[in-house]
C-alpha cells in the first residue's frame, strides 16, 4: 500500500501533473492504434468533447470514464495510470526532477511547455505517399508510435466523413466525387493543427488543390 501511495498525487500541483500524464497516456495509446477521437468516443461511450479535454489535461477524471476507455483500448485499467518504470523518462531528467518539491516540478513543467510548445503544436507532420502495397501503413504506424503522434489513413477518414466506403464514393460520383471528398479529408487533417503521420494515395500529388 505504501508503494502505491508514493505514486499518487500528493497535492494540487501534483494532481494537475498527474491528470496531464493520464491525458498524454490516452492520446499516445489512441495514436498507436490509429484511432480518431470519434472512433474512441464510439467504442468507449465517452463524448469527443470530454476526450479532447482529457487529452489536454483539462478534464475532471473519474474512474468510471477511465475504465470505459481502457475497455475500448482492450487493455488493463492499470495501463492508463502513469508509471515511471513503464513509461520511461530520461534518468538525467528524472534524477533532477525528483529533487524538486511539487511546486517547483510544476514550474519546471510550465517552463518546458513554453520552450517547446511551439514545436510540439506547430502542426508539422509526415505524409507518406505511394502506391498500394508499398508499405505505407506498416511504416506509418511504426513512425507514429515512435513519435507519439496519431497515425491517419486518408482513405479511412474519407469513409468516415462521407459515411460510405471508397468503393461507394466512386460508384456514386466517380473520380470527381472521390477527389472532392479526398480534398475535404485532407483539409480536415490540416484543421486539426497537430503533428500526425498521414498515409495518402499516390494520386494525391497529381491534383493542384491537394498538392
């Protein structure tokens, strides 16, 4: 019991950091699986708005909500809880931070955020372009996992936005409708304003409006 108690937040500053770490954990797991917030919301029965607040450390977290999210990810509940031995942190940084009290740790976090937030939230990412079977999905998922960002297949997003399969899009409207939905999906990704690894088809670069 004493070991568990040392891992739990001890004050308000600790609690804020703890909530943010849980949000980071949820976002990383979602990115690893290539899930959108809408997909996670559907499987967990937690609203997209709440998930957005959770991932940015602004939600009032309950055990019931975390339990539903863990069920949606098909993982043990404990994997959503921050764990230094599992999640890993540079020993140099860890040894420095543990010598600070809770208030100074929060100050250090705020300083790091101010220093690196522009780079983290610049919206820059990686787009993988190529023919079917070239290995974009395999490479993209690995890259997204290593970078801790979301992996998005543009065709999957197109199907989600159009509420129909790519085959149905082509059957109903041909290449013209396909290009229009493709452009809408690409704009949707850009509007997220967050780094992602995006898998696209080779034809994307052939259109002026999408290239």
